[in-house]
């Protein structure tokens, strides 16, 4: 179901844009499921959790965008605004899958900045947390630490009732960097045997927000996702 922006959401949008780029954004929405495609990326406002507040998404391109979110200080994920790049390649057929990011995130609220990587059947979800703040945590149990793709991660394995979830939490927060994603997928597949030669469908990058009371800004200053 699509929900249309109410007058209150319109006011929230105006408030959120006070810290957005000086020039008007190319696209914006306060719709719960608002989305658009820009230069090879699909942008989603994606307010999916229970008890959510207001959230507005602006974008100048698929790689220059941000959100203003005002979600209450309660438990449970409220939203995952993100940019999605379609890959649609089996792990074994790829020679590279990399991404670079540069973000500006608040020192308040509760959230993580993460990649969310899916196979085409949605049997497996691979999350890469590059930073986090506040009382948030992954699904499953700690499997140890590993250095892969240019970073060191704490690895968790669990099940959300619909699919297997493998979460990699960077051992220190990062606001900018490059992740070599393919070695991580091969480690899950070949070293651990947790999945087979899955076809990777979407690589998403965004902010999994639990709370942002009073209104907080999350900004993606640059992003690239490339596969071959």
C-alpha cells in the first residue's frame, strides 16, 4: 500500500531540507514507500517498521542523497532508506564486486550505516555495517572476527524467520572507505559453506534507523557500486 504525504509530512520535509544542499534537490519525497530511479540506482524512502515517525528523502543523483528522519526513541527498526544497485550475477561468475562510500551521520539516535546484499531468491541477506551509533545490534550469534575486503569485521549468523542473515560489523566506525565485497561473499560460500553459488540480485546501501528523535540528518555524499 502506498501512503501519500500528509501536510505534517510536508512540514517535516521543509524542516529536513534546511540542512540539505543549498540548491533544490532534483527529487524528494516524504511518501512511506517513495522511490525513483536515478543514474543506475533505485532510491527508496522505505519506512517499513512499526511505530515510525516521519522521514523525508532528497536526492540530487543516485549517489548524492540523504534523509531527514524523526523517529521516536523506542526499540525496533523503523526504516531503511537506501540506494539499490542491481547486480544479477552468480558469485562464481564475478571477477569483482566493489563499493565506495562517503557519508555524514549524526552523533545521536540509534542506527547503523550498512550494505544490505540479497540473492535473487531472497534466501540469504548479507549485511555489512560500516558504522553504528546507539543501542543497535545484529541478528544471531557471534561467529568470530575476520579481515576481508579491506576491513576487519565481527561476524554474526542468524535467521529472521524468512531468510538466513549474515552480518559483518566493522570493528571501528568509518564514514568513508572502499569495500571489496566479492571476497566476503566467497568467504561465506567457500570457506564457511553457509550458502552455495547464489546469484546476487541487489546491493543496497543506506541507513537502518531505530530512533532519531527530534529529527536527524543522514547524508550520502558519494557512493559507487560496481560489478564485473
